[in-house]
C-alpha cells in the first residue's frame, strides 16, 4: 500500500490528557487504574476513568450532542493543537475532502441509562429532553466531531467491539488510496457506562485487581475509557523526514464464537500476516508489537499463540492495558497513539501490572521498559465476534 502520513495525534485517557501527560506516564510506568467509584456501581473491580470529563462543556451550538462520550471527544480535540491541524487540512484540501471515521462500542449510552431512570411513572415514556440521535446513536460521536471541526466530508462510525478504532485506519487508507478523500480524522471514543461494567461482570471477566496482561496469574480485564485521534493525510511527493506513517493494515474474522477468540489465534494470525504483506515486510522487520493483551486467560493465550507462530521470540511485545485499562471501542486508536509515541521516542514502555510473564506463552514479552531504535511497530486490536485488526506504523528516515 502507499504509506499514509500521520500528521497529528492526540489522546485523553486515565493516564493523562494530551501527549505530554501520556508520554510521562508511560516513561514512569505509572498506571491510571483505580478502584471503581463510577456512578453508583457496586462492583469489585478497577477502572480507568478520565478526570474532568463531567466538567467539559460543549459549544452551545452543539448542545444536542451533550453526553459523556462527546464531552470526552471534546476534551481530546482541544489537546496538542489537534483541532488547529484539522482546520489547516480543511483549508488546504477543502472541508469536503476531509473525512471523520471513528470507532466506538457504546457511544453515549450512559445518557440512555439516565433517561430510563426518569421515565414517566404512568406511561413509561422517556423524558422529552432525551436526544437519542445526539447521544446514544453509534454515529453520534462522528457527527459531533464533524460539526465541531466544521468538516463536510464523509463521516461514519465503526462499531466492531474492541477492533473498532483500529479498523477506521484501514477504512481511511482505502478511501485516500481510491481518491475519495485527501485526509481523515480517525480514532475512537468510548466512555464508561454501567451497561459495560455490569455486562463484563456478568461474563465474569472483570479483574478484582488492576489487570495483569500476559501474567501467569492474570485474572481479567480492567475497563477504561479514552478518546484518541489521528489526522491521516495523503503523503506528499516530498514527505517531511522523521515522521510516522501507516504502512500496513490487516483485517480478519475468526468465524469461531461470539465472545471467545479462536483458541489457536487463527484470525489474529491472519490479520497480522495481512498487515505484514500489505506493508511489504517480513516478520523479523517488526521492532515491537503492542499486543491487544486484555489480561483474560483465553484472550492472552490465543493472541500469544498467534504471535509465537508468526514471530517466535524474535520481536519484543507487550500490552499497555495495564496503564489505561481496556478502552474497548477506543482501544485501537489509543494504542495507535502509543505505538506512534514508541516510534518517535525509541522506547518500549514497560507492561504495567505484569509481575511474572506467563511461561506457557512462547514470545519475547517485554515486562520491563526497553530503550531501542524502532522503525516498524505492529499494533493489534481484537474484538468480540472474532473481529480482528492489525496496524503497522513506520518511522520515515530523518
């Protein structure tokens, strides 16, 4: 594929708002997970809650989009000069040539939870001020960002569970390559809600301690929330040196089970192999793998098997969900930002929460931080229903 330029990045998660705070937490090995105190949940688990979301105010003209998910999106859009970079892209290409392609799993469902508590006691009707389209609708976040950034290009939301905000990178690459657009705001936004917390609790997947990815004693996931954005642009004929590029992507489906991965990681292996093929790389040319690494026994084992089959112990790999928790539909976008930081800084962050890497998973698991020059980084995002996405980011020569 033709490499696609990542011209600007930003993120907000429980480890910090903006790139500087995110970098600092990764460098310090500092997790943002804390015991669950969200709403009135009574669950024995740890979560990754972003501070200050409730204090964010949307522009008055966009008040119909008000919900926790879109407030989180607004918080991230205001960081790292991201909104200004998008405005500049719209001036250069035309607002109709810049797309908004975002992933989410539950959008603003928290508003619906609140609305159901305020139903009319006689009729059961939802309150008149509840705006489903502006909040709960899956496309709400893409519509909000499109309006907030004053763009007029294509806008869509992908909701394929935990691969959602990785798959939009592939969608953008195809749209740019076919000439439909010249640039795209991609990434994902997913916010905490009771539906998610109690849903994963019913599946017995929540960890009673901070999650421990790929640990021999891992006990389950820690749910997080995040907003992460990248501005992808058609790479100019004379690209600037020392930049981050999207050079490969792969997508697949396990076709195995609604909530469990294929035990041998067949779909995961297909996605990684497709990304390598599209990037024109051999497995040994990857310098670091940011694993999906949810910290559940079955998911880590299946992904480990797939990585071992393709890479053996040649490539260092780990999960960063011990920092941020599992941001679900925003996980792929957030970890794409982390992959870009690793490339830019020549730094593999430690695996927060991991105490003893599972000896039965035959990969080079990087429990501790490593300083090394990186040229190609692979990032995995695998979701319920066996929907898989792998992305390869590369650093251009200075």
